[in-house]
């Protein structure tokens, strides 16, 4: 690809004895949603008042976010109005802090103080850009120049804050050296230290230092090096809460946030589903649920993901991509046959051993923890024998024996190859019903009587019935040590004794007074050489087994006719 020479490569921050790679994330950061500001300003059609209020209440009432940047009230009448509505309309819970953003410019700062009058808890967030590129291209100044801008703003904000604080508002300060990632770390530390001084920060009155990757221009490990170095050289680090504001220009915003937490950050600003300018802000859901699947409480609630998705798509007019981590429609779906088989075994293992831990291959999280209702296994032409069996078990309650999986899997595979599309669960059921439950010939059981008793500890069964084969009706009877044995003895000599009984499985498929039993019967057809399954359902388990045998025999006769038809076609 031509033209790469014109791009200036990122210069990593030299650092020795780095410690962040040995750290682990063991607790949730302070979360701050910037959906109503950074997310909203990135929309083609910004949210109206009702949509902003709906999103705000979802964030604070249902998800549990405690800090929300609600807008840029000095920049537009719309943002000013939402600020006033939230305060005057009583929308803000007592344990939630609203955050307002403003550039380090005097007239905008004064306007912002007007907007927050009457609020209980406020973070006053101001910023100016400090990067090498912006200093040279935008401001045409040096480090001292941008530092002076920050100090002047800090002085004015501190001065205007005193009567507001005296009036009872819980007002805290946040400063962002915009484009932190592209700033020399010694310069960033010098500027931030000056801001801390001018805001009179101490351990009892910490200032949030928000360190944005405004444009993500380096790898996450390089950002972690920057941050660790910055914290080493920052005077009075104990006076600050270190916050991250990652963007996703390189597609590694989540990794940058996680690496930043390893390097010492305590707070993360992000958006639902990674909304935001250009490629978006860091996806707060992704970072939080990455912690969740590592056994760390993210202190946010995403157990109602479907409602969050519905609100987000309606309010933002954006769509959640199918492969969006945790929220996409297909992220818990397996089409691959080997994956489906492993998922099925994982669910069976957990049920068999009653393990309290989540142990399902290919699914890092239980979809039910997020309130997801769709099947974790779906069927297309790439699926294998285990996928269809999983659907039948978890959707319809039919736990087929493992030996039956290839047979039914082949039926499903044939249909999928024919249609070329995904087969929904109702189609899987129809295929099962057609293949096993609606088999009506050539043999039909018209009536029957089954007696079973025990004499001297020995079980004995007698079967009597009327069968129909095409237009012929005949009676059969037989004795055996159980219903299955009695039925096989009854049909002996009736052109059905070419079938040998191999195995069976049974279980209930419903509960209560109307419960039914299902029996899976495996026979071997000596004529064709095939093993074949039949399925029977009845309120009586013995009759379910007999129906299953007759189903298998009828299916065996169908295979015989198919073979005869193929041989005839070959001879022609």
C-alpha cells in the first residue's frame, strides 16, 4: 500500500523496571458514562430531551452508574436545557454525581457555573489540549503556553467554586490534558501538577486527572508504559484520582483501558456499546463484563441486556453489530459442528456434576446472566451432529442418546444444504417430528393389550395387539420378560423379525398430571446392515417403547425402499 512514508510513527516512552505487566485487575474502577455528551455529539441525529432522559435513567436506575457526564452546557442550548431539566426535574438520585464538560475558556466556564446551580453533586470537568501535534498545529505555542491556559482556568474555576461549595454543593474538579497519549510524559506531568496546585488539591480533596487517548495512536502496552512513567514523575500523585478516557481509533480501546488499569488508573470514562466520535469511545459494557467473566464484580448491572439494547438502538438510532462483544445477536451462537458438540458436552457436564462454576467451552459467559433469550447454538450448513441434538434437548426437552446424534444430524444437515440458510429451532422440531413422530406406515398398531406381573420374583409380560400392514390386518401375541421382549416375540415370523434390538433410552418430557414419556429405540436391520432409531411417546412408558420399536421398523422399511430405488436407478 503506497503512501505509508508520510505517517509519523509513535515514539514510545522509555521506561525501566516497569511493573504493570505483573498486575491483575481485582476490583472495579469508578465508572463514568459519557453517553450523553461524547456519545451524543457523535450521533448523526443527536438525542432529543426525552431520549436523553430515558438513557440517563437507564444508566443510573438500572445499570447503576454513579457518575454521568450529561453534556457541554456552555456549548449549546440543548445541553444547557438537559442540565437544567435533570436538576430542576428531580431526575438525579442522591447518590449520583452529574459531570459537566467545558473548555478552559473564561466565558464558557462562567456559563457552566450558571448551568449547574441547584445540583447536589457535580464534577466540573475542564480541559485543554497538550499534545505535541496540537501545540504545533492548532495553538502555535509551547508547553509553557498550554500550561498557562490550564492554570488560568484552574484559578478561575477554584475562585468561582468557593461560594457554590459554601452554599452546600458537593463540587469536585476534573482536568483533562486532551490528547494525553500524544503528549511528552514529562510535559504532561508538569502541566497536571500545576493544575493540582492551582486547584489546591490534597489527599482530602482529590482532583480527577482524566488522561484521554483522544486519538488512539499507540499500542495498549505503550500506553501503559506512558501511564506508569507519568505516575512515577507526577508530583503529589496522592492528590489525584487517575481516570482514563480511551477512544478506539486503532480498535484496541478496551485493551488500552485494561492496560491503563494495570498501570494504576482508578476510573474509566466510556459509552454503552462503544459509541462516540470516529470509531467510538471505549465500550464500558465490554470492559465491565471482561471483569465479570474473570470473577470480578464490575459493580454495574447488565443482567437485562435486551432492555439496554432496545433503549440504545431506539434513542441513538444506532444498531448493535451482530458480533459486538456480549451484546451482539450472534456472540453466543455456535454454527461450527465441533463447537456445538463441545457446548453440548459442557452443559451436560455441569448438570451431571452440579458444578457451581461456569464450564462450557466456547461460551465465556452464561447468556442467561445477561438476560439473553436466544439459543446459544444455531444451525446452518456448517453445523454438526451435536448442534441439532442440543436444540432438541434445551429447546424442546428431548435428550436423544448420543448414538442417535449422527442420524438426526444427517437429516438436519440435508435440509440445511438444500435451503442454504440458517435453520431456526421450529424447523429443527418439524424435521424431528416428520422423521420420528409422524411415521405412520407401512405398519400401524390398531389396538393392543399389555399385561405385566411378577411371579416368584420373575417379571413376565404378555402383549396382544392388532397390526395393519397396508391393507392387511393381523393379530399378534407374545410373552417375554418385559414389554419390549414380549412385543418382539409377538411380531416374530411376521416379516419384522429381521430387526435386532440393540438399545433404548427413556425419560419424561413434561411434568404434572399430563406428563408423557419418550422412548428412543435402536434396532439393527440385518437386511440392509443399518442401525436405525425409532421414537415413541406415550403416557405409559411401556407403550412409548413399543411405539418406538414400531417407528424404527417403519423407518427401516423406508431405508430398504430407498436402497431398492437407488439400485433400480443404477441398473437403468
